[in-house]
């Protein structure tokens, strides 16, 4: 499973990148608003993020119609080579996905909450499909079993020929809220998990690791010089 960080904060991305395992970034309008981002700074902010990470950076196109989404997608894709356009699933998003994909622009279909949505996104040529785990849990449903169903359904078919360069869509486990979600995403074989920085850090924590480290340090002091 590849690890993406789900943030618009360059400091978090920079730190995660130093760990040597960061494969990409996902952003969204809420994440940019959360760090106090200004509209006028958005293009340069995205370019800054794209220069930090050696991998795809998903940036959400905001618009109500296919044409608005395509126009915004083209504007955003021109910012950096590693920009991936995030489109919301729906009639307009699907249509925009086909148009952008046919132009060689990678799309991450976002806000996916069902198997039919995921399969339609794959038919439209999406390079990435993002089932939202935590938000499904939030409404009393089971986000992990939804993710499992989506992975299962997509694996029934050969998607080569729909996307860019005959590549199959990659499933991004999104809206990840806990280490448990990360564990389950890996057990299900999700291609990617996009994880908030705080949760990504928690993935490395374990009380027995801490205890073991303290014991080794203590015993090292007893080694005869
Ligand atoms: C994914 O691409 C989204 O940016 C993100 O995972 C949404 O997470 P949230 O439901 O915690 O806001």
C-alpha cells in the first residue's frame, strides 16, 4: 500500500517526505481553508506542495457543470506536472473525467460512497478512485466494509483501455480517521491510503516499541567499555 498524506499544510508534507515513504498528497477545499489559505495564493500554494512531494498531488476542481469542471481541471493541471484533478462523482464529474482523461490528465474521483459510483468512475477512466471511509462511518454505516466491496467489485474486471496509458484505476482509501482504518485498508489491499498527518504519525506508535527502546538504551549503558 502506498502512503499519501491528506493535508494542504506544506510543513506536514515536508516532514512526512523526510521519512522516505511518502508517495503522494491529497488536498481539498476544506483542508486549504483549515490552514487559512487565501484564494489568490492557491496556485502558488499548489506549486509549492508539488515541488515538495515526488508523486501525485490531488487538487479539487470546483464547479457545477462539466464545462466548469473541465476548465478548472485544465487550469489546475497546468500548475505542475504531478497535479491530479479531483472531481466529485456525479453526472458532471463523470463527463469531465472522460474529457480530461482523454487529454492525458489524471483524475481522482472523490466523494465515492458506493460500488456503482466506483464502477462508473472506473468506466469514465479515473486514474484514482477515493471511497470515503470515515464519512461513511459518520452516518452510522460501515466505511471499511464499503471499501472492501468497492475493491472486490473493481477486481472483477480488466479496466485497461479506459484510463490513461492502459493503466487500471488505483483505489485510495480516503477519509481515514484512525490507525484501525489504516490497518483495515492494508488488509483489504487498497492501493493507497491517504492519511491525515497526525494519524500517519500514530501509525508508528506502539507502547511495546517504546518500552523495548527504553530497555535497550538502559542495557546499552551496562555494556562494558
Ligand atoms: C480525500 O481525498 C479527502 O481529502 C479526505 O480524505 C477527506 O477526509 P475527511 O472526511 O476526514 O474530511
